[in-house]
């Protein structure tokens, strides 16, 4: 059903200078400081800021859906620490640029006093935190030493770091992570408007600083870049138990199935660890290159993307609104316009979440959006490098694993029962093989029916003396043995090959 492809990137062979590389926006989403430790979120932020990429081409956005004061205080302290950490990593060519991972693996000679001070300050801020209000105004802040004023420190050679807490009102739907990503999409369009976006979960830090350059090996390839929507990296996890009884590594997906789909227009969008072309979220791969969206009349653009003239202007790829290059007064104006884009009623009577941006029809927003992009004619690439590009924290107990599995299965099955069912919606928009792959994933919850029957019917037949399998003397026994040995052999081959990778 698939055509396995194994890819290797050689970022040192990129045929362009640093100043010619496209800009990248990094989107990191957090929603609850009680469930997502703030220090882990800040480690993800720091590892993103330390990517081996031109500083002026890198912008890091943190979406705080809780609107927590501890997260805001923590990201301000993190920016101060980054002024020492990022230059240190670049000067000495540090590979592991997540401070927590670096200091936990290094010898005792390394001075981690600044990092320990950062942790102490974050813990101290958490002791005096007040619960956030369920109704709150949007808060957008460019992080710098002025602690809240919209003045940019132009002398500090760091990527721009932006904190975004979108507006929340109980009377408006917020659409969970998809809503947060769309809010970041609009705000970043006003501030940096980078043509490529890296999306990360808050607990998945950058383990290989060259991942952006590796992704650009494909995004800048003239043979495939016109129709390439995203480059997906595997989700690799640290702190995996020796036996991994909950399959936290998800080896079947990331070491077999995703590579198999790579030969038929690419793998599924997997929630985190992917470099996405901004244009792909706004239109089809057949439109003119100078536009993020198809050419439309102004009123049509506003029906799709809202009433902000500045944001509509940002849909033109030549539009550049880099806040680094603006004066303080212009920066204040940009931040004020961005707050309007982060308001909860901006999406009302628009196509946000329906045809443009990350889609709202499924709680698995990235997987469903990737499915929709493939239906629109976009392709994707899967890159599994020898050094994991990103490392995250897996489910470590049965309850979390079951809840996560139930969410994935139920939401995928919902898609199968909707108007976006691959049998009807995708059949005329994809190849037969790609449609079959999506059918396999979307209807995989039905395997539960077969497993339940296997667990009950076989026992009943055993108790009642009813044979289920052919006898050795039966001609069909050869077919049964061949199918059984072939199935077991395939699983053994995949298992051993995965462990050797």
C-alpha cells in the first residue's frame, strides 16, 4: 500500500548564503502551567532561540492559552538567561542546546549557576502566582530587558522572542490548540511574516540545532518546492522505559508507516516537529508565487481573513513587517494591531478554521489540516535523521496512554463519519494509494472490533469444541501457515530493523 523512501539532508551543501535563507517563525503552544511545567516550556523556548540559523531570520512565539502570570514572568527571565546561553552555544558549537539536557549530561566542570538561578526565579514566581481569569484581554509582548515596554533592544544579537496570550471569553469558542495556532498565524503575520513556520509542542525541545537548515534542503529544492507544504520530522522521546510497554516511541508510525507514505506524496502532519510553508495554509500550490493566497478582490479577502487591512496586506509575500526594523512608535502600532488579531471575535463571519489556516473540524488539528492540504494538491516530505531533531516527553503511565489513544482514535473516526471521509472527499483529490493510507489511519479504530471478536469468539469456540483453524491434513493448512508465518515474519523484521536504526 505504500512506497518506502529514506531521505538524507546535507545542509552544508545549501546553495545559498545565510542572508539569502528564508525567515522562520517558531510557534510553541502551552495551555496549563499546572500540567506543563514552566521550566520545561522555557527549555523548549531556549533551544528554539539557539537554532543554528541567522539570528535576524528567526522569530520565536510562545502562545500561553492560560494567560498565566508565571509564564509571562518566566519568559522574561528566560530572555535574560538567553543573552548568555545562546552566544555560549554558538561560540563553542554546542550540539545539545536545551539547558536542562545539556547540564544533566555534562560533567561537573560546567558552570550551571545561571541556569540554577533561572530555575529559582521561575519557582519563586510560581509561589506568588494568581489564578488567571477565564475572561481576559489579549496580551502581546516583545520580550526584552525593559520588562513590559514595547521598546526593542537592537544591540542584542538574539532572535526576537514574542509572548502571545490571546483573548478569552466564555461566550466565544476558543478551538483549543488550533485556535491558538491560528492566533499566532495572524500575529506573526503582522510582526515577522516569515514564509516558513516551525510548530513545536511545549515539551519537545530542539535537539539538533541544524534542523531548520535540514528542512530548507527540501523547501528550497527547485524540483519539489513549489508543491511542498511541510517537512515532517519524527517524534522521538527521552525518558523511555527500558521495555517501553506503552509504545511511547510509536515505532510503527515513525519508523515504518511515515516512511512508507513518503513515496506517495508524503506523510501525515504529526502535531509537532514540522516546518510548514505559510502559503500552504492560505491556498493551493498552483497560485502565483508572489501571493500567499489566490488573487481575490479586497472584499473577498476580508470575508476569508477578517477586516484587518494590515493583515490582508501581509498576505502578499513581498510584504515585510519586521518589527526589528521599525522605530518604537511603529512597534507600538504593530503590537496594537496584533492585539486586535488576537481578539476572540476576530474570526467571526470569516473562513478561519474552515478553509484557511489550521482547521477546526477535528481536535487533531494538525493531522486533519495535513489531510486537507494533501487533498488540495500539496505534498510533504519525511526526514528521519540519525540525530533526533526534536526530543519530547512521552506518556509514562497507563492512564495518560489510554486517554491519548482514545482521543486520537475517536477524532480520526469522526473524520471518517463526516463529509471529509476519504471514501468520498479524498477519492477524487488524491491517488488511490494515498487515499487507502488515509482510510487505514482514519478507520483504524475499527481494529478494536476485530480484536474484541478475537478475544471472545475464540474462547467460546474452544469451550464448545468448534474448530477455528484448518487441520494439518486439510489442504488449506498450507495457506494458513504461510499467512501466519508471513505476518509474524514481517513484524519481526520491522521490529529488529527499527531497533537497529
